[in-house]
């Protein structure tokens, strides 16, 4: 089932995700639906809040060719798609500043500073706790999706000047979310 991605202004995006107690058939189905929805929207990551759910689940699929050469090798051990259940960021290292977008903020992007390398622990679909480290775009995607699970949005990472430059678009998204 393809979910419609909720946009900025929808109250679910500000909710903190609820930890998943066990991997049930419903959680497996949610993950499959989230992957299908992410691919349909042409995104590289999606958090449960973005499809109106509050489970602490996100999915990521960064195409290998989207990564810089230096990161490809380092991230090669991370199988895609990456399903993160109850993810927690353990460590960050370095800095990167790149253009970042979000499916909940259509047609809005901004240069955002994030850690270059991230180490995250999570439960996989088999109920096994895993830990991976990633660099580059995959690191950015993990941080972005974990932010969503904590109710932190792209707009919260923008500078006041960046927010001013997209203020009209943000107001329209909020208005549409309240009407929808």
C-alpha cells in the first residue's frame, strides 16, 4: 500500500515516535508499505511519522551511485534498503554541509550541516540489534530520519535567513495541512 506523505504543518510530524516493543506482522507490513511509499515518492528515506504513524521505524535506500566515491567503499557493508527499528545514534564524527531536502517539504531544500560520520544502533526486521557506521549521504539520511522520529524537522535545522527565503512555501504547506 502506498501512503501519501504528510507535509509540514501536519501535527504527526512533531510527535516523538513510540518505541516498537516487538516485530509483529503489522510492523513488517508497515515497513513494506513505507518502502513502497518512499520509492513511489522518489525519496531516499522515510520515517513512520511521514506516513501518519508513530512507531519508531524508518527506512532508507541510498543508491550506491549517489554516494561520493570515498564513501561508497566505507558504506558498502550496509545492505540497502536499511530498515531501522528503534534507532539510536551512538556517535558522530566530523562535519559535512550539503543541500538537503525532505519529502514532507516538497520543493524546499537548504544547505544543512550534519555529522560526516554516524554510528547508529537499531533493531532489524528479524528482531536482532545491529550497529552500523556510515559516511556521506547515508550518514545524512540516517540523521535526517532519526530527527523525524524525534519530532525534529528540516525547518528546525535551517538558519533564520534560510527560513525567511522559504517562508511563503512553509505557510502554504501549513495552510494545506490544516485544510487536509
